[in-house]
C-alpha cells in the first residue's frame, strides 16, 4: 500500500511517528483539532494478524497537541 520499503521507524512523544522509507519519509503527529476519528493510526501485520492502534493521549501521542 506504500510505494517504498520501510527502512526505519521511530515513535517519540512530542514527535509522534516517523516512518523512513527507501524513497522518503512519513511523519504522523496531527494536531488534536484535525483529528476526525478516535484513532491516529492502525497497523496490522500480514503474517501473524497482530495489530496495533495509536490514539491521542497514548504512547508516542501522549503530549498535548
């Protein structure tokens, strides 16, 4: 679903998530006023069907935005 290969990821409070691809990067850290859903991001692994969900106020998005 993305046009590159993930080479590195970071999750840091105050920065959110940064996904480094071999052809660029994506940063997720939306202001609270721009959120239209309760989740900021979700990820499901295709091999073991495990999933992760990121919400405002939790994990790397715990900082006030």
